[in-house]
C-alpha cells in the first residue's frame, strides 16, 4: 500500500492543467474500514497537504460524529478523492476534479484494501461515478438505504452548499444521526 500511495503522490499526469501544480492528496491503509470518496482537495488542503483541513472537513467530521484523531487514523478512514489535486477555482466554488485520477488510480487502491465496510460518496462527482447518473444527488441522499451496505451518498460539506442544507433540513435531522450511528458501529466494531 505504501508503495502505491507514493506512486500516486508522485503522479504528474495533470501537471499542465493544475493552476497551483500537482500535490496529490490521498490517505489509506490496508486496514481502512471507511473510504471517503470526495471531489478534490481545496486550496487550503493543497497548501497544507492535510486532507479535509478546512471548513468542509470540520463540517464532515461533525456529520460523521468523530474527532480529528479518529478521522485521521487511516485504519478508520481512507481518503480517496475523485481528483487528487486542487483543480483551481470555478464561478462558484472549486473547479471540477480532473477526470484522469479516478480511472487511473482508484481500482489499484481498492485492490489493496480488504477491510472496507463502507464507501462514503461525498458530493455529486463521487456519487455519479460510483452510482447511476439518472438520479440527482438529493434523491440519492434521500434514498441512501438503497445503496447500503456498500455505499452511502451524502452532499459535499462545503460552505457553498449551505443553501442545499437549508432547503433540505431532513438531511441533518434524519440522515446524519443514522450515518453517525453506522460510523460508530464500524469504528468500534460493535453493532
């Protein structure tokens, strides 16, 4: 696994298309139980080299009901974005993740991880890649039970999505407590 992670971190496939250059962000261990499949690192994460080291990460940890120590323990959580490098800014939020990363690296990472109990699909890029594109993200999140036990789609925790959250209070009222319960079961090994 470490050799593969080093190869990914050394990847320069998209170097000419990245405004701040390559800095692939990926974390995993052979023992990872939960895989966080998200969009791509933001500017702060690119600069610090620490995944989810921003407001989105703070909100995600809140939704998962975990502290930073549990979150950054790769035996608990692997971090496998759709795009490993910061893609730059777009009109609202960050640009879409580069399309090269997931097809190039995800399958190799899956081959190394045998203890995965849950793949958390964070945002539309991850859910569209791993699930049907026919349903929009809101429907996927509402119907999360249809994708269990392998996948659990959730919205991206970015502050940009605060309007989605305010229009869909059922997510934090109903889905988040169920998600926290499942995360706790997986991490502690107790159902």
